[in-house]
């Protein structure tokens, strides 16, 4: 009888420990909606800053004329945005 009681208490203690660890981990890993939104914004910013190119563009590169036009447009855009030098 005491062996069953010890086994029951040990099983109850183990289940209690598992529940406690589960709750602690859930509270630790839970992100608030504000934090999730901030993480999403940071990921979008990182994607934009990484200047990533899609696989489709890599598989079929643009023709040289289109590439030249893009380069000229980007260069002209940079010149307009920068303050005049003295």
C-alpha cells in the first residue's frame, strides 16, 4: 500500500513539475501584440535593406538597355535627394 502511495506522490510531483515548467516557458515565449508588430516591421525593414532579388529575376536577367535605364534612373534619384555641396 505504501509503495502505491509513494508512486502516486512521485507521479503527482512529476506532473506538477511538468505543468510548472510548461507555464513558465509559455510566459517566457509569449510575445505581446506590440512586440509581434515591431518584430514584423523590423523583418520588413531588413528585407528592404537587404536588396534581395527574387529567383525569377535571377533566372531571367533583364536586357542591358533596361538595366542601363534603371541605373540612370536610380542615379538621377540620388542626385535630386542629396543636398547641394558648397
